[in-house]
C-alpha cells in the first residue's frame, strides 16, 4: 500500500511553530462519543468527506467498496476526496480556523501522517478524544501493542484511530541478487561492488525520507536524540556520519546518483524493467502484490534488514470543525472491523497489513486473514517482527531540508 505524501516543509514549519488561538474550538463534549447507538442514529443520512491519498488504484477501489457497504448498512454517504499531499488537507484546516469556521469544516475524516498529526494536535485542530470509545478498538489490543497509541513518538490521546500497519522492507530480484545486503552499511559495500543496481526515491517523497531515517537510526546506533524534538546542535552531531555515508553511496547508485526516482511506483518500474536489482517499499506486501499483477518478475523476494526496520501505524483523525463527526466515527469503526480489515489485507484487494491482533481472534475470525498467508515474494512474520521506532516527527522535515540543500543542486 502506498503511503501518504508528507506535507511541504513550509506548511510543516508554520504548523509546528505558530500557535493558533483556541478560544472557540469545539470539544468532545459537543457529542457523546460513548453512546454508540445514538451515534449510529445521528450518522444516518450524513456525508463523510474522507481526505485520503488518491494515487494508488488498489486503495481507491477498496474505498469504493467501503462506501457501498456504509451506504447499505448505515445510510452514510462516504466521499473519498483524493489528495496528492497531506499538506493540502492540513492547510485547508488551518485556513478554515483562521477564517473562524469552527463548525462547518469541509473535511470530516483524514488519513494523516505522524508529522502532521503532531502539528494538528499541538494546535488543537483535532476532535476528540474519541478513538478508544470505538467498539472495534479492542481488536487492536493496544495494551499489548503500544504503537496503537503513539504516532511518531507522539501520544495519540484518543485523537486518532488505527487503520493499517506499515514497515520499511527491501526487495530484490533473486535471479540476479541471491544474498542481498542485510544492513545499511552492507548496502554501501554491495552497491560499491555492483554500481547502478540500487537507488531510493528523492526526499521529500515519503519512501525516500524513510530511507534517510532508517540510515540515520542504524548509523547512529539509535541515538536517543532522534526520539526527542530536533535541535540544531543535535542535528549536526547525529547526522554528520549520515552525510558521509550518503556521499559515499550516491556515486554508486543508478545513473551515478544524478537521478532519483520520485515514488515507490517508479522504483517498481525500474525493478520490473531490470534496471535495478534492489529496491525498498513501506508496504510489506508491495512486492507480493506487484508479482501477482505481473509488474514484477516472480523471482522477486522481500526481506527486512538484520537489525530491524522502521515500522509504524497509519491513523485516521477527525478535524475539530468537522460537520459530520458521528458519521466519521462510524466510518472509522467500520474500517477497524474484522470484515473491513480482512478485505484490506487481502492481496486481491488493498493488500495492506492489518492493525488487528490476529492472535486474539477465534479460529473462525482468523480464517478471514488466510489470504495473507505465506508467499515466496513476502517477508516472513519473524522478519516483520523486527521493528524500529520512528524518530520524533521534527526530524523528518529537518532531514529533508538538509538533503535537498546538500544534494539537489548536484
């Protein structure tokens, strides 16, 4: 599953450092989030404007099924507002707040990434708490999996509902690369010996930024500074070795590092065309899905680096000024249901990774997730258990700005 694109650095900086007045913000008291029966009645006939990335056909098709099901069962009209950049959504909420529009917002539900969640939460632009009142929230077993209550190190405090899991994985064409490199350092050694066989997307593309974070985590030995708000001094100290690494890596990349793809889709094309033999993705099932559609050869295999890779949870949030909060909550709760999660996990549909704790389900419910069982192109469950924590959200725009300044002119 493709991921949300990060917002522009200017919007991020504006939101992270400019506090808006909050005197007239609506709160959770305006609606009884604990009375689910009443919420279902209130939601009938409402339209939910769901702002979510629209660049992946599998996601769009899945949300079409969700819309049909919600209309049939709950009389909710779900409208998927396809966005190319999360910043479009964030800037719209900011503009409505500045205009004094505190009750008739144009967005009811949004797929939000960790950086923008931190900014929206800081500026009190989200409705809630509500997420843990959902009947289906218990399915994620947040006591066992604390990442269900934390987004890029920032506590969700009931302002976000889990939707899917994601994790950085690498995939390779086993016909040409039998034993792929197992660490960030080994990638440099292998790429030096096999020039032109690897590349990564250009930051601030989400996947490219994630590669930077993976590299700095491993190179710095998970320096504790990465999990706190970034400062100039700590940034310089922690990233010095990262830039040395990238300075050495880039000349060995595809086209000698003079070109970087723009997206995960472009990486898949390069692999499918045989131009590279090692690539990366943030959906553990991406290679599996692409092999099944013929986009990648059946010799492609997925794996996780030896020391683990960045993993996180994708969340849904409701803006503070959403017009249809009841219907938005019913929608989020349905997306957390066993039925919706199983369909989303099915490689024949969306092909995501579920947030439900499958081990806690009975045998009948577990069978609904059998479609994501072992596949030669997929990483093993043991590999996917090796997860690294995301750095604090402030590190992402800092890394992106520094990368652009250092490498874009070359």
